[in-house]
C-alpha cells in the first residue's frame, strides 16, 4: 500500500488551512515532533498524510497548528469516509477516486468539488483514525498509555495535551450564507442546501425540521385563532379542533419522515454506509479483543452495563421523578397557603406574596434541571457505553423523561386532579409564553450582546478598523479559538419537543398555543441562525440520515396527547351535559373514541410510506445495480478460478 | 461470459433427476424442441445450462420431463441465488465458487454439500429466470406473446402449455425424516434442521413456530388448570391470571423474534440478500421500461392500483364485514326465537330446534368464509400487484380481518353487549373445541384416509407388493404428479392465529383454553408432519428470514387482548363490588390499568432486543468485514487508476 499512496506530495504549494489544532501550553517538544510527524507521515507508514503548519503570531509560537491536505489526498479521503455525491446522470453514488470523472462538477482543477465542510470532516476523520502502531505511550508522557490501534488524537484529548480541534470559518462563504439566510428581510424558505454545505447535515436537518414544523403548525394556528377571537366555547367545536389536531400531528410526523428522506437523499447521507463506530473517548475497560473487528481495544462486559443501567440508573431516575413530583406538591401547598393568606389579610404585601410560590417553583425547577443534567451525564458516562450513539440515546432518554415531567406534571395535576380548566388554560399560557420569552432572550438577545462585546474586545486587540473579511489568518484563528463550542442539537430539539407538548397535549383547552408556537419559531429560526454564524465556533459537519431518537420522542408525545385530549373533552361540562343520566356511558364513550383515535393513528402511521415513491425507486435501483455488479464479479472470479 | 461457462459439460453421466416438468398433452413438437433447447443451452447463449430428459413410460411418451444439473452447475447456481453456508471457522458466509474450499464439508466429490432442497431451489430459480431473447412469441403458439426479458416459464404457465413444475421426493431421505419426526413415540424437539434440509426454510420455520408456541403456552395451561379444578372464582386470581397472560404473550412474541433469528442465522437465510423480485405471473400492464432494472417489462401505474385498493377493495371489505355482522345479528335473533319457542311448547322437537340456529350459523359462516376467500383472491389479483410478496400481504390482510370478525364477533357481542359471562365461557369452549376437532379431522384423519385410498389405488395400478422405497422412477413420478399441491403456510398460520385469539382475548373468563390449545398443538405437529410427508407433493424450498406479516398479526392480537381482558375484569361482579359507591371510579381505574399495561407492553417490546447479542455481534462482524473489504478494494482501484 505504501507505494500506492507515495505519489501524494505533502509539500504542495497552495496550502489551505482547514482545521486548527491547539495543544496545551508547555507541551514537550518531543511530543509535538512525534505528533506532527505522525500527521504528515505517508499512509503506508501508518500516518495521516496531511499537511500541517504552525501558526506563528507576533508573540511567537503558541502551540497552535493549522492542518490542511492536498486536493488528491482529500479526494482519496472522501472515498475512505464513503461520501455520496451526485453523478452526471443525476443519480447519487458513493464517490470513488477511480470513477471520479462520472461525478457532476468534477474536474481535476476544480477544488470546489468537495465543500469545505466535507474537507474538514475528512480531515477530522483521518486525524481521529490516526492509530498507535507500537508506541506504548505518548512520547514525553509515560502516564498516557497507548496500545496498537488506539486512536492517538483521542488519547491526546483525554490526557489534556490536545486542548481542541476545530474547523476554521470561511469568512467569504459565511458572509454569503448569512446574507441569504437571515440578512434579507423576506419571508421564504431557508437556504437549506447552503447551510448543509457550510455546517453539515445534522445542523441543516435541524433547521429543516424547525422550518417544516413551523409550516406544519400554521393550519393549527389558523384554526385556533377564531376560538380566541369569537370566544367559542361550544364543545363540538373543541372536539373538532382536538380531533383535527390529533390526526394532523400524526400526519405531520409521517410526512416529515418523507421530507427527511428527500433531503438526505439529495445530500447523499441517506445512502451513506455508517463506518464501523469506534469506542467513544470516555470508554474504558480491560484490554481485550473486539469480537467484531478482531482489533485489540478495551472491552467491557455488557452484563455489567445492563446491571448498572437497571440497578442504579433506572432507580435513580425514578427517584428523581418522584422527588420532582414531591416538589410540585409542595408548590401547590404553598400556592394554596399564599391564596389563603391573601384572603385573610388583604394587603400589598399579601398580593405580592401570591407570586412568591411560582417564582420559587420556577427557580427550583431550573436548579433541579441543571443538577439532574449533570447527574444524568455522570451516570450515563458511568454506564460506560462503548458507542457514542448509544451514550447519546441513553442520555437523551434520561433528560427527556425528567424534562417532560417538570414541564407538564403541574399541568397534568391541574387538569386531572384539580379539574380546574380555567387554571389550566392560565398556567399553560403563562408557562408557554414565559418559556418562549426566556428562550428568545437566552438565544437571541444574549448572543447579540455577546457578539457586540466580542467585537469590541477584538477591535481593542487588533487596534484597527478592519472588517471581518479583512482579518489576517492569525487574527481569525485567535478570535475563533476563544468562541464557545456548539455542542450538539440536543437543546434545540428539546425546546421544540416541549413546545410540541404545549401545543398538542392540551390543545382543546388552549387553541391559541399553536399561534404562539408559530410566532416563536419564526424568530427562533433567525436567532438560531445568528447563534450558528456569529456566536459559536464552526462545528464539524456530521453526516446523518434522520433526526434519530427525536422522531420517536415526538411520536410518543402525539400518542400521549390523544389520551390527554380525550380525557379533557370528556371532562368538559358541555359533553357532560350530553349524558345527563349515566356518567358511565360518558366515560365509556370517551374511552371508545380514544381507542378508535389511537387505532386510526397507528393505521395511518403504518399506511403512509416512510419514503416517497421516487426515492424508494432510486434506492431499489441502486440496490439492484449493486447486486447485479456483485453477481457479475462473482461470475468473473468463478471463471478465473476455474481456468487456473 | 460465454467462455467462462463453456466448460460446463451438459452431458454428465450421472444424471440425478431433481425437478419434474409436466407439459400439456398435445403440446406441439416445435414448442417442446424450442423449450428443451433453451433449458439445455449454454449460459452464454441465454440458456439455463441444465440437463433434461423425457420420462418414458410403458404408455410411451407423456410429455413429462425430468430436469437435473451437473454438480458444478449447481455450485455456480448456488452462487447466483446467493446461498449462505457455514464456513470452516463456523461463521456464515455467502457461498462463492472461488472461495468454495473455505466452506465446511466442501469437497469436489462431495455431492451432498448442497442439500437436495437447495438444488431444487436453484433449478427452480434458473428455470424461472430463463428469459426470452428476441422471440416475439412461444413457437407454435402465436397468441402467447413474448418480449425480451420475459420469463419463459411464467408465460408457458399462464398460457396453459406448462401444467406444473414440482420437485421430486427423495424416498430414502423422506423415510429417515419421517422416522425422526413422527415415527418414534417420544416427547422431544422436532428435527428442525432436517426438516429445513428437506422442505426448506419457510416450512421449517412454521414447524419451529408451532413447536415454540406450544411450549410457550404450557405455563398458561399449567396456571389455568387449578382454576378449573378448584373452580376458583375470586376476581384477584383472575386479575393475576390475566395480567400474567398479557405480559407473557408480549414476552413470547418478543422471544420468538430472537429464536427466529437464531434459527435463520444457522440456516443462512438471515444473511441472504433478497434477489430483485420479478413481477408475479398474473401481473399485466403496458410494455414499458422498469425504472429500477432498466429492463423492458409490463408497467402499471401505482396510482391506478391505489385507486383500486382504496375505492373498490376497501369498501368491498367493509361491506363484507358489515354483512357478516348482520348475519350474526340474525343468528342471535334466531337463537332467541328458538329459546322462546322451546319455553312455550316444550317438546323433543323444540329442544332439537335449540341447536338449529347454531348449526345454520356455522354452515353460513363456513360458506361466507369460502366465498369471501375467492372474492379476496379475485380482488387482490385485480389490484394487479407487481410483486408476489405485496400480493400476499394484501391477500393475507383481507382474509385475516374477515376471519377475525367471523370467529370473534359473536364472542365480543356476548361479552360486551349481552354481558353474559356464562354464555361467553360456554360459547368460547364450544367454538374452541369444535374448531379444533374439525381441524384435526380435516388435517389428520382425512389425510390418513386419503393416503390409504391413495396407496390402494397405486397398488392397483402397479399391481405389485413393492414398498414405497422400491418404486421405479416412472412410478414415483406418476404417483407424485397426482398428489395435491401444498400451496403455502397461510392456513396453518391462520389456525394458530385464531387459536391465539381464543386463548388470549378472553383468557380471564376461560383459563382452560390454553390447556386445549396445548393438547391440540401436540397432535397438530404430528398431523401437519404427516400432511407434509405423505399427502402433498414436495413443495419447493423457499428461503425466508422470519414469519413476516404473521408476527405483526400476533402482536396486534396481543394488543387487542389487553383491551378485552381489562374490560372483562372491569365487568366482573367481584371488581364491581370493590367500588360500591361510584361506577365511574371503577371505569376510570380499569382504563388507567389498561393504559399502564399497554405502555408496559410497548416498553417491553422496545427494550427486548430482536436479536440475541451473539447474533448481533456476528452480523456486525460480517458488516465490518465487508466494509473493510470494500475500502481495501477501492484503495487498490484508486492506486491502479493513478498509476496508469
């Protein structure tokens, strides 16, 4: 193999910096020399065959390195990571260097065939797959152990020698993107394809979902407005609204799967084969042989993990949920006490006291959420999942359940224990609107202020009136390395998930929720866009084919909302009046309707295909071709082996 | 390609007949000559490269042909159909001729490497894939049109020239199988691997499911017996029994998926890539280009099919269901009338009259079932599905819904409209036991009698005292071609499905149902085995990885049974007595318990992995290896293309 990669000249003249590596101050020279050598080394010698240059600032050497790669190296890397690109005949195919001429827009001198985000993803992949050969430790750091096949970058990160790796912004591209995304004041679709080219599929898919979800809420909002305007209180109108909501929420979730398939087919990630996933950085265990790859790596008994999950994590989560319910009950007691106090001695102080329980409860919930988040992260990490994806799923599940309870338990209590519809509507409106305002502040105003302060500080340091685009590379790197890191889309999806809960769980009580949700999401698009472009470091692109566990979460929420809405309608006095003689008939009718609605939901989810027909056809065609190719290949091989 | 297949000598000396082709009497010589030539022709010339011999009987030529193939041809065919076999290192891999030495038990002179069922499957596949080249019609039959790529055998079948193709029994093997399967009187597992070798995976999986299901019912039966013996009527015992039943039925269905994965992994079908499915024989349409394969074949608009399904089939099915309910109501009226009549004039005649409605109803249901089955087949055929699998799914769904209603509607009516638990228990017992006796008769006694008659007739014709094993080939073929054709496992699964319904839907009313089901299934295994070995033609082996739509059907049944059992328990007088003041509390409690049980069911189904861990690991290992191989191959190709 050494020969086949040898022609890649690492000393290409037009070095384009793509990724920044920041090492800890005071890292030993010996370590740096070894690490950079491994990065530059030929593929055949076990290196990454990338280009690396130190960033020299006016203060001298700051242990910051720029990584790039030759055009040819990137193309071969695209093949290794299995990128899927569009061909000249408009079909999507896995890119291979040998068939490069058949791909759309490919030319040997066209350096834009791969987007910058793709190049950075390739470099990240190559760096992470740089593996120890026979080193027993990181040179200069005997405590940082290595074994054959261990990812060097991951060990450097866990032992604190490597501070961060991040991709550089492209000031020109970013400016264009900003302009088309939120620069112009116009109503229209977001430039999803441009977002995908710049930020990668995971983030583009989040914005796609946000946009789709906003459009999908519009019918609900439009139908909800007359309920507010004309103050409709007829039960039959509420029943109609709730029924429409329930079926509609099923439809939009099913249709999203189809739209998601269209998007990710166009972006190539629907067809992309997942690489074999490496153990996540925090995974530890006794050195052993991985039964799948046959490589030496830490192994950890699955039974032990199951025991930790079911004997520790599960009881802990249940305890937290119980505690959260307990706190809620205290809040209701306090609320009652404040009300009684206000009734007894009516004064300014007592009417102020009315707000105290809510404020205390809001603060306590926020604190609990944060503590629980840390605990969940600690526990999930302690469960020692081998794969990042399974770590994420377990973490998301834990956090989701707790957040769901904290947000909605009080509403459930008001609705189904206190039976106070007026209070429910009021609480729902308060919770929805305050959470939206808080979020908008935290995501839009705060970032704007941060950006302003940041610009000022930067100007002070650079002492010039340059605009962003004119910044030198050194200034750009120094500026970006101080920016916050955008971790993942979790919080953004969580916000949408809770919003979906407010809109659908009690839709027949407060039809206006959808209107607020739509208004919020329109500004949300802009504030999130601002956040991505201005506030945070550029994140590495991450290929993905769907929104993963969130699809399941939204679908579960829509099943729960069938139950809650049916109960709410059954409890309304108008429906009550229809069954003057027998309350049992009422309850049975409601239960019957609920079961029918659930059945319709499941049948609809089953009947609507997850992928549009043309995507299905394209996928079938691709599979047919690969089967045919395999058959052809096997026949040739068989013939050859017989002729020997 | 012509060269690579040319070394296959079609004139091999040891011709082993595997498959029988029966042509219509009076088929033109020209047609026969063309058809046999196409079968014998070299692969490179578009033939199937098989061996074919006419069967010459004492009456001369009867248009019956025997098809076989050389050992080498079969091995190459195994590669084409993608058979998965066990390797020397105990892993399962797709068989390729070039890597044949690495497979367990492979030797160039070992003609048992492929089982006879596999050989027959390969020959069937090759025959069905014999395609027209530039023939415009079948020679001698201008009305039987052909077009390039059309399967010749399918056209011959639809135009009535080809009467049947069926695989031959292997008298020796069959004797051994019969002995180990049901010959000895011993309690133990069935020889599933031998059944699979002889009859293929679909049938072996049915027997595997039947056996598993019988074992899974034993705990229910054991718990059910004391209820009968001690005449327990306490509601808490019934609640316990029902709860156990509900959770147990979820567990057994989930565990079956795992066992199914273990079986089909061992048999290789779990890993087998499905070939691109050909249009089913009855499919018709305008000649066009298939967008997936690019081949010329009939195409039919998917929209038209959807319209036919939703505008004709769906209303028709609903109408039939309504009609069936209507007939049921008439039955109940008749029943009431007979009861009144008996009360008024008590006589022998009147007490005989009591049975008349039930008998009429049973006959009417049987007639309706049969008419409906024809109508469903006609409609599904008229819907013009391109694929056999989608035809089957639509047919199964239609028949399933109707059968479900016919079997259980009267029970539902008795339980939830008449509220008559005693009558329910009585009807349930009557229905279960009579349906089991009828089935046992139709599947065990009738076949036995058929076999006796068949033996006699055969003996008369052969006029000798030979045993089965000594029969000449001519006699064997003549005997087997007259045997009935085993269509598919549909009726067998349907019987189990309805039985599962009797056991689980009203389990808390009649705990003894499981006992009867277990007893029935034990004899069912023997009678079904007898049927397969003695009554029917040998069926072609059909690779399959799971029980398909039946898994879904059983799961749906277990969800419905949660609802029915909760309702039944809620209606019992003992539970009623617990809520003396408020019936609403009772209904709400029942509804709450039901929702909790459903939630537990879904969570359990979600948490229990569908495949055991070691199978998951093996699959992951295989996928990892294929990805690695692909990467390696691409690197080599890239290097080669650069060096050019």
